[in-house]
């Protein structure tokens, strides 16, 4: 790897930017590509770059008669869980098991404790303040669980302005419709709020906190691996 390439990769890693290093195996030529901005690439290579980045799997591909090694350098996946409620406990464990850095956000310090969420990063600021620090990106999933508009709505408003790959909100269809009404009153369009998965999780008839966590993780995984 060329020194300039290594320097760029280290800088992108520090900035938590997803990139793919494209190396021509015959000539040794190197190119660093942002999978979220492949407009300058020919379609076959652009598609290949987006696919390997999405799958978190480096591989060799054949493009226009050239053998290219696509090395994925993705920042860690993150899940921001707003609301230190019962569902958040199994969800945090499942998300960590599947490779996510989990962050719990809840201004109610009595719920957001190390005892209830051992080893998990906890923010007890209000969600909009916490999100300003966390800066959700294309490797971030955001799930709101409190049912409290004072907590969930600011988190969702910030999430909708971000590039988070998944946004989900707990609640019944009635609760979700009321949530959408408030967001639309605050200036968000229907196209924007359509990003919110509500009620959150796949419809598998989940009842217990652990089952609901399974449904959420399944939907998050589907959105990550098979984006619309």
C-alpha cells in the first residue's frame, strides 16, 4: 500500500467514513472510493463497491477485463437506543452480539444506569443534545422506545435530518399516526417521515421484551443488508 493511500485511509477511519480501497491486481493502481458517493465510477464498478461495502466483505471482482480487489474499510456499526426501558435491555445485548456499538440515550438517569446496561455507553442528555454529539451516519441505526413525545420526538427529528440507515419507533399504529401528525406539523414531509419504521420491528407477533427485540434486530438487519 502506498504511503499516501495509508494516510488517507487513516484519516477516513478517524472521521468514521466508510471507504473501499480498489486495487488493480495487475498494475497495482489504487483508488479510494466512498460507497455513498460513487457517481464518478462506471456503473459495474460502482455497483460492486456499494455491494461489498453493504455486505462488509472484501472480495476480488472482474470489471471490464480487469481483476480488482475491493477492500472494505467500514466504521463500526452503531445502534442508538432512545429510552432505557425493558425492551432496551435485550435489544442492547442482541445488537452487541451482532456487531453494533450500542449507545443508550435517556435523560431519566434512574433508568439509564450501568447496573441495567453493563458495558454499554450511556448518555443522559436530552436526545437532541446527545445526537448532536453522536452525529448519526450511514452506519447508524436509531430506535426510539419511550412512547414519550418529549423524548422520542426530538430524537426522531434529529434522526430524520441525518443519514442513519435505519430509524424505528416503538408504539401502536395509533401512536405512530399521532407521531407522524406532530412531525408533519413541525415541517417534515411525508417522504421524510416514511423513513421511520413504525410500529418498529418485523410483524412476527412478538409480545415479550425479548421477542420485540428479536423483531427489531431482524428489521434492522434486513434494512442493512437489503436496502430499498
